[in-house]
C-alpha cells in the first residue's frame, strides 16, 4: 500500500521499466544505487544485469518486501534502510571503491531536495537517472528566457549536463498521480566554472529568481550596483530569467570580490 507521507506512487508499466533499464544501460560491475525501490519494478531488471545492486528504502514494510523477494540473491541486492535525503553518498562511493550511479523513481516530495544534496558531490557520482515530476524536469533542463528557467536550472547547469529523456503518463503508476512524470539523465560536467563562494552563489540565485519580474538592477541591488553589473557586460535592465548560468557566475564572483 502506498503511504501518503512518503509521496509514494509505484511504477507499474513493464514497457516503461524496460525503457528505463535500456536507457541506463548498466554494466555488470557498475556501482548502482537505487533510491526508493518500492515494489521492485526496476530493482529486478537492474539486478539481473549487475553483480551487486544497493537499494535505499526508508519504508520498513517495503524494505521487508524487497528483502523477501530477493532472499535468494542476498549478495546481489543489498538493502540500505535509510532516508535518501540523509544518506552519505560520498562515503558509500568510497566504500564501493568507485563513483556510484544513482537511479530512482523518486517520490515527488524528495526530488528537488535530493538534487541539491547531490549536486555538490559529483566527484562521487558518475551519473543520475531519475523519474521526477515533469514540471521539475522541465525546470532542470530549461534554458534562459524559457518559462521554466530558474534557480534549479542554473544550479544544475553550472555543475552538470542534464537531458530530459522521455515523458511518462500517470497511467504508468499505481496509484496514479495527478501529474505527468519525466525521466532525466544528469551527468557531472567535465569542467565547471570557478565559483569563489558557492554559498553566496546559491543565495544570489534565490534572491534573483525570487524577484524574477524585476530588472537585475533591482533584483540584485543587495549584491551589486547597476554600474557594477554593467561593468560585467550585463545589462542591468534585463530580467533574472534572461541571464545565462555564466552571467550568474560572473555576478556572484564580482559580489564576492566586493564583499571582501
């Protein structure tokens, strides 16, 4: 039974499951971690292709079900009874001796928080393949000027490459959610911009997109003057949603210098 407090909707379409596994294309020695296996729709097909599959599940009933289902393969499917939002993925990568691959059909209430938790530990992560609310995926992959472009878009873009792979209708889940879903791949960028102060950068994004209807002159007035913004080659009359990720890197670094 799905529990509302965990935001559970279980994937139940075999065709979508096959598409997900084919897209992930796991190799037998990959260090794959599945988040929220639910009833094991993806777990079984993944385990069949791996030497070992680690699964993180906080729901005790579902965890017991997974253990029972794969009791004949205890060395392949290994349960981690933990909250995915509090799990130390870096330490787990060290334990596995290699970067990990994260996979999951995520409950809608943990998708964005989990992304922000993992964005800064990409040295421990090879890639992430997540089923998320389509609205969230649209925000992840959005470009400047698009309606969905915002803090999440920029936060991901400066750290990784993201692509929306395919949409999934509510009918693929039990119970059916009231929203559409999408499957996204997020891979660490080989080169990342040199951001002097990540805390300041993140706070600037929050402030800018919290005032997205204002001009940058007004939205960023607490950080830089119009003259300082203009000196970076950025028109202070433009709106926050019109600026590129690189623009925000330049603005944050300039704000850091002026704050020293």
